[in-house]
C-alpha cells in the first residue's frame, strides 16, 4: 500500500466497510498519519510506522497490544486507551509490497491534543494522564516488553556519543560550542546519578512512556480532562523519574524548545506545581521514597541529556533531529542547557514541594 493508496486499507484491515475518505494528519515528526472514514461511518487512524527509527516493529506492536490490553483491565472506556484494529489475518500490522509497515487504531471522538498548555490545568491533566499510565502499569512486568530504542535514556552513553562527535568534529563546528561543552561536561557526574541508582537497584525499573510531552495526551475537547496517552512507540522498561522529568522539561519551561532567546529558558513555578500535582495525584502512592526524592534530578537529567543529544547532532551534521537552518540544533541545545541550569538551582525547592504535598 503506497501512501497515495491509503484508501485501500480496507483490503487489509477489519474496518466498517469500504474507506470513503482519507485525510493526512500533520503534527508527528516520526510516523505518517491519516484519518480514515469507513462506509458505516466508523473512523480510524492509519499510520505508517517509521522503520528507520524503530527497527523492531514486531516488538513495538506487541508492546502496544500488551500495554493497551493491560490498561483496559482497569478501565474499559474505549476513549481511555488506544485500540488496535487488527488485519484481516489477525495481525497487529501489515507490511506492504515496498516493505512499509502500517497499523490502524480506532479514532477517539471528541478529543484534542495541545502543543502548548493554555493554562496550568492543561499541564495538570496531561501529567495526570502519564501518572495514571504509571499507576495502571505498576503491576505489569516491565522486562516482558521489547526495547524499541536501545539505550534511549542511558545518560552516560549519551555523553559518550557527544565526546565521540567532539573528537570527530566532522563539520568543523566545534569552535562554536565551547561554552556549551563546558557546561555539559560540568554536569556529567550529576546527570549520571539516576543511571547509577538504577543499576544499583535503588530505583525500580518500570514500564515507562518515554515521550511525556503534553501533545502526547488526548484531552476531552469539552471538559479539558485527560482521556488517554498517545504515541506508545517508545513504551519500554525505564525509570519513572525520567517520565516525570521529561514532562517537566517539555512542559514547565518558560520557553519552547526553540526559544528566540535561549538564555531566557527558566522553570515556571506555577507550571511545575500543576504538573507535579497532576502526576502525583495519580501515581504518587505507587512511587518509592527514593523515586519521589529523585524527581527533580530527573528533570535536570532530561534537560542536560537532550541538550547533549542536540549538541551531538549539531556536531554530526543534523542527522537525527531535522533542522530548518544550520544552527537550529545548537539553539535547541542552548535552551535545554539554560533550563537545566535553572532546574539545578531550584532542585531543593522542587523536592520540598514534592515531598510536602504528599
Ligand atoms: C523527539 O519527535 P518527537 O517530538 O516525538 C525525541 C524525544 C525528544 C524530542 C524533543 C524517538 O520526539 O526524545 O525529547 O524529540 N524522540 C525520539 O523535541 O528520539
Ligand atoms: Mg514521539
């Protein structure tokens, strides 16, 4: 099935009759998405999965199937979890003649996804959805999941990759980045702490989402309440502090990832509090004391780690994160580092808030 033949999805998938309309949906950077309407009025999301980023599509789809079925044991509302529509031969996805991988989900009615919070309540709801996910998955054996991107949040390895890119300096960009490198290298020990705690078993390996930004949550368009979490491709074994930390990094900053003035990125107190309240209202009781105490460090680590990833990509010629102009990944890096510096200053206060509220 080539992209221009998506209406033929009815040949492979169990849909409500013929496809009568197909519309491309923009937004995602990784997969291609179309909304389909079938003859009987049922609506679906058809996606072509990016098999350059995700090498093990069988493992990825089995993960999503296992996780969504597990969630439905606790909450059978069809709007509260993604539902895979299988192929006519009972498979979770279909491979076309060109090797492209396709899958279908039921379309969730009356939902919206926000790129930015309109108010702190939106962040509360978004974080509550990820907290609920954490709570519902707490009794699921994380080690039965496939690892869809190996070493995704292995911070020490991200530092190693940066050092290799510095050494190679393939594009002679090193001369522009000395301040950024000094900052990142100065964070190395602190940013590796969670990885070490995990290795020593001081925090548990759990089922984590790994891409906990607000736009990956569907909210009810009328009530603004969270319906379900989306983009389950990076669901893998991981640490809750990174899910929380990535949500803070992405959602509670005063600046977006591409700030006009990167040096101005700060943590917003009101956004941080709303996000923390939302997340912990759902899973606070499931987290251990060590996890709760490490949440601010998770936010710091995610900012530094992503800063290091952007810088690595800048030095390596923008191979991973698409760049609209040559220094875009350097600008993205600078925003993350300014945010990391501000989080580091406020970690004690953040910890006090987290612990006093519970
Ligand atoms: C990538 O493409 P998107 O927005 O889903 C990246 C995340 C980063 C994010 C930063 C698989 O996510 O880790 O936090 O960009 N995802 C992958 O914008 O690398
Ligand atoms: Mg994603």
